[in-house]
C-alpha cells in the first residue's frame, strides 16, 4: 500500500460481547437491511448528546456501532473509531492515498474518492471490512481490507479485479455485507455513467483465501453499465444466504435485443450464480431514460419482495419465483414526485421507501397486493425505524422523525451540511447517530 498511517488518540476500550440491540454492525443493521432498531423506543432530539471532531474527509457511509465504539469511514481512505460516550477519536487508521476526483472520467464526489460504501463488522472475528479506492503508485485500485476493531491493525488486504482494466470507471457506492464467512461487495460507475464499466457483485472470503466469485451485469460483447449501487444500500442477504441486489440502467436501449440483467432485481446464490430475476417490461425504455431500479430490494419475511426505483413504480414480487421480465404480482405508482433510491426499511408487512421528497410507507402482501399508507412531506434520505418513529435525513441537513402509522412529522433536529443526499442514521449504544459532511452527530436513544 502506498500510505499507512495510524493515530491513537486515547487508549481504546476493551471489546466485549454486547447484545444485538446495542450494536449496529452493517448498513441498516441486519443482513436483510430492515433498518429496525431493536430494544430502543424513543430518541431525544431536544439536544445533542455529542458531536464528533471534524474528520479528515467527507462521510458517505452510515456510522456503525460495536460495543463502546462508533466506526465511520471517510473519502480520504481513513477509518475512525469514536467513543460512544463523547465522540472523541479512539483511533484512526489512514489506509492509502485516495484517488483525486480530477483523474476520473466523471463523478460528483470531490476532491478525492476513497471509502464511499458503508463498511460491515463481523463481531465474531473482531474485524471490520471496508473497500478503499486508492492511488497505488499512480494506478487507481479498489482494495478490500479487514481491520481489527480494537486497534485498527490491518488483518487483511486484497486487491479487487474488475471486468475492464481501468478502475477509474468503477465506484463502490453500495455498502458491504457479510454472508457466511464471505464479504459481499458491489461495483458500479461514477455519477454520469461515463467510460467503460460493468455492474459487479462479488463474494470474497473473510480470510482472503481462494478466488473471488463474481456476477457481472451487461457482460456480453459491446455491452456496458448496469451498475450495482442502490443509493449506498448493501446487498440484502436472506435466511438461506442468497444475495439480493438491484441493477441499474444498462446499455441496451432499443427493442429487439436480448435481456442484459440490467434494471432488475437479481437473486444470486452465495457462489454468485443467478437464481432468479425480475425486470419491468419497460426495461429497455428505463435504460434509455435512466429510470432504473435504484433502491435496495426489500425482502420480507412472508415470501414477498418490494422493488422500486427512478421510474416511480413500486413492484410486488414473489420471492420464490421472481417471474423474469414483467413478472410482478402487482405494481402501483409511488407518487413520489422525485426519485426513489437508497436503502428501504421494513417491519412486518410495511416497507418504508426512500423517496427523495419524503419517505413513503407501503403495505405489501401476496393476498393484499400493494397499498400506499402515507407519504411524508419532508426528509428523503434512506429511512430507519426506531420504536414508533421513522427517521430520515433531509437534503438540507435536518433529521426528521415521522409517526410510523400516519407519516406525520413529530420530531426534527438540525444537523448541518451533508456530504450527500443518501445520508442515513443508525442506532447503537443508546444513541441515534447521524453523519454530516465531516462529523457524526449523536442523540440519546432509549
């Protein structure tokens, strides 16, 4: 690696096993991305518990919690551990030189691109996994790391190959996930869909042994695009270990060509074999107008999946038979009025979708189809659920709490400027944590 720096601000606390309700180990907490805080019922937004020091780069990912530490990664290719008691820096590991935005063919992250996707923690290994985008002696590379959660020591480093050799065209926007000893990562393109890239879902063993299994979208000769990005959300992992993602717009934009795995919900085996897919019958038009499925699929416990994206349509799918092109059980117009992308939250048969103008609550079941319950007038970032509140961060840096039954705004708190409009809060160690441009803001949760 080109740069390796380590800074210890205070003596780190010992890692101790904690109950699942006190930790937030990956994007939206659980493998299926449900985004529900367990054992926490209310958030006090009347005042901040603490605000962290200013960190060395912008925050695009969600803060994670294990034991007494909050973990957050920056676009400067650094990982921080912060104290849950006061937000002070416990340790910082600077892993590499981030890639200068000016060297990329397009994009909207600046001045550097480093760690964009949310990391994921394996508490059994005391290890946190993340993916850097780094300048390795003048060459841009995506590299998977595993770090010790207590000290920040590098335990694993593994470069990730891409279908085309120039990695400046690729971005790891989605969060990482874990699936039975494997780290699940995804790749797409930079904002603007420029240059030659393909959507990728990969599975790499946590111990760095063996080959990395991958599934590639738009992989036929002459094809490109089909990003796996989902507004920063992670792949959803179901109880059988299968991996669920949404693929973005591909390069097939005229009728009469074979389907290319773009604009779809894809169900993959742990070995990255395609088990099933759904794509709207409008997939060709969606590709041409950048109206692809861009939200994390919500895989519910009753055998249904809810999918949506930039077209504004919400689709109900049968998990055991996704149906291929046009195979939805039901669909409804969201009425979002903006775009739907990012991670959803879900509890029982209710799904809270990330509409940019305000979250949308939908009831979904095989028997009842899709029923829109409410549309919130504000917020917009990927929502989570805490007790009877749905929490979302708006583009102007305001944290909103909505009544989960009615969608009425009942709480709010000003946070500050954001690095991106996909910011999403997390909950752990009796705190609600919200990322802003280069800091983390904490409120008491109980």
